[in-house]
């Protein structure tokens, strides 16, 4: 999952425009970045390891006066994080440059053939084969057909953008990974998603799978593999992406944690009508499936518990990347509810493609209007949580839980009760964020920051919270943390508990309380240290994090202290909570 940006047009500060575009796309990968500019009959390329951040100021390429440039911000899949492996990649003649998002699954065999033909490779990436393939075809064909024939040889889900020193055009092709084109007056923008170009224009072409586009004096859309001419569908987008700043906060993660009370209130106030409409779809469906990845999967799992507990309905939840292998039974009566903050997660998009072929209905719950999943859905529920910049998802997790609660209560015709529950949840979230509670969580973070491992347990609706809490701690503090169902511990994992092993225990005052306290006691008897998250103190707790009992909405707010704990663990370990290593905000490769 990388960020791609390109510009061709009347403006001769293409390099500067491209760099600004890459900054907006850096959430898609921040291992390295690079820009290629056409200057005269040659290409100038600049590549750096690390985040764009302030490095841009020192870069020399942004001062190049040129009207054609492409750029890339990388999340490494093949080849380490080095300047050589950063994009753009050049061919042997250094006159063709390519940026790529995706994985060329057959790159080794393609590379072998090209090396036999004398091509010299300088990187360990899968991407570099693309530019050498184009170079090879160019020996006997024109630029466009060379890109077409090279792209047709690639296996896997890929999007590429190419410039050629002797051509005044940018050529792009896609199959799977997203690409959008912005149409300006005598200029064109191309990017991995709308956020990179919506400031410049509202006239958009969403490139579809197996399409190629040529941008120069005008726009030419072609179908792949043959290259037949197509009429481009120009769509007008009537929304602008909200800009997000940290305000007085040090990081986006903590700012987004503090956004939650407002977002919870907004969902309580504005959504019930939408859900009434959706509830008949749910009632009439034969087989309902939440699908999501990471944090989104945890929200779906909480949905399965809540639908069962409140609506006595069975709703399945599947890890999105596994749903491909479970789809045989889907029919046109099935209902798929994909949950995705970015709306671009390929592990969710792939099973949705199959579900669409089976004419199953799709209600998408996303935070990204105009995203691929948003456009694939029959119905959309937008979280309206505002941009979520930190890689660790916080406010869109609780927003998903709020939406699911409203959906369930709409089904059982108790919308008013749901509004009340969510308003109580918003108040409780504000209470958790009060200074005295923050102080307590900071103390616990100081105690746990050097832990070599942490466990998190919960039962029923708190089990997904245990999974989510462990994911938050892992992804920003890098402390090995395992979340599991309280009852599962004694079936193996308890063997890992020794003197001083920290274990966080979700113990809400509900039907799980007694059992989870017994599980905590089992851990304590092995020397474990218990951090209790509950509305009620217990002797088994060594540390107590109070979360008020707000009935069925407790599963929404009980995660907030753990979001805070994860954040402070990262800060006390001197780590960047917004851009953790090896991660990206939107996962567009398999
Ligand atoms: C969560 O903090 C992670 N960033 C990750 O697990 C994320 O939830 C997952 O990649 C799904 O992303 P999506 O909601 O944008 O589809």
C-alpha cells in the first residue's frame, strides 16, 4: 500500500504540486518517498528513506521548473527500506520512470527473462521489472502500447503510473489498486485516492480495473488487455475533504481520542432515520455478514454479540481476508456489511467483488465518502468522524460501535433508548478524558512500559474489546500483547503467566462479571498483575481503571482508557504514536 501522485499540465511547478500531493497520501506508507520530473529530454529523480515531513524543504527537485512529474510514498513489500528500493524506478536508459502500488506476483520469472536480455537491476523490488519491461517493448513499439503490453504481463493487483523523458504524457494502468484522475483546465492530476486531488478539482475519473489512461494535451481512456478506446466517465464530486490538524495536541492519536464524545453525540442525534430504512434490509436478509480487517473486524465481532444479545439475531462476522474462502453460500438474499475506515482495504474489496457477482446486498460502513468500498455499496452509512490521521484507529472504532448499536436498536424499535444510551456514552467518554483519570492511566503506563508482554481478557461483548485493546497496545508501543476470551486462558495461554505478568481485565457489571473475575483470580494465583477495567472495584485488582456502568453502551466507552494507555505507552517509550513502524493507515495490498 503506497501513495501515488502525478501531474501534467500548464503549471511548471509539477514537482512542488506532486510533493504536496504525496504529503496528503503519506498515511498510505511512509518508509520512503521519491519524485521524478521531466526536464527537457531527461528525467531528474530524487528519493529519500523515511517520512516526507521536513525532508521536503531540503530537496532540490521541488525547484525544478517542469510541467510533468510523478511521485510515490512507499510501504515496503519487496526489498528493504533503502534509497535503491524507493520509487520512482528507472530503466537502464534512465529515460522511463515508474511508480507502483500493488504486488507483481510473477516478478521473479519476468526478472529472470529480462536479465537474460541484458537488463541491469539495481533494486530488490518487484516494481523494477515493470520499467524494464516497458523499455524492452519500446525497442519495437510506441510508448502507450509498450506500457499496455508490459502491464498485461503483470500478475496480481497493481496500479502503475509512468513517465517517459521523450514524451509529454503520463500513462497509468490499474487492476485492483485504486487510481483516480482529476481533470483541471489544461492540466491533469492522478492519485491513489481523492484526498490527494480534491483541493484542485471536482471533476474526477475513477479508473476501473483493467483500464489504462493517457494524460497529456487531452485524456484518452483505453480498455485492457487490447487497448480499445473507451469514453471516460467524468464524475463531479460535491464534497471537500475536511482538513485535519492536531490543534493543541502533540499527536493526531490523542487528538482523535478526544474527538470521541462529539462524534458519539453526533451519531445519537443524526442517524435514526437512516437506520429505520436499513432495518427492513436486515430483517429480510438470509444470512448477514460483517466483514472487516484489524480494528474494523473487532467492531464487527462486537456487532455479532450485540445483535444476538439485543435482537436475538445471528449475524456472522468474518476476518475480511478469510471471507474469500467462506463465500460459496452467498446468494442474492445475503447481506454483507463491510466495515472500513478508509474504504480502500483490499482484503475487504476482494470479497465484496465476489459478493457483487452473487448479487448479494451491501451496506457499507465507512469513514471515506467516494472511496472504493463506498462506491461498491448499495447503501452507505458514513461515520462522519472527520479524517482519522493516526494509523492506530480510535474514533472510527467507537463510531462503528455506535452505528451498530443504533442499527440493533432500530431493529427492535427502540431508537429513543439508543439515543439515550449514546448520550450517556458521550458523557462517560468525557469523564474518562478528565485530567484526574488521564493522570491515573499515565501512572499505569509508566508501570507497564518496560513489560515484555501483556495480556488482555474479556468475555461476551468485552471479548472484542480485549482484542482491540491488545491491537492498540501492539501497534503503537510494540509490546507483545495478546487479547483473548477470558475462558480461553486456561486452555493454554496461562502457561505464559509468571510473576509480574500484566493482565488487563475487562470486567463490566454484566452477565460476564463473576466469570471474568474468576479468570483474573486464576491469573493472579500464577503471579500475574491485574489491571481491572470496571465500574466496580475488586480485591483481585492490583490497578483499577474505573469505567461507569452505562448498560448496553458500556462496550463503546470501555475501550477508551486502553486507547489512552496504548498512547502513553508509546509516548513514554519515545515512539511516534501516529506513524508506527511497518504500518500504514490504508492497506491496499493483499
Ligand atoms: C487499526 O488501528 C489498524 N490501523 C488496522 O488494523 C485497521 O483497522 C485495518 O487496516 C482496517 O482498516 P480500514 O478500517 O481502513 O479498512
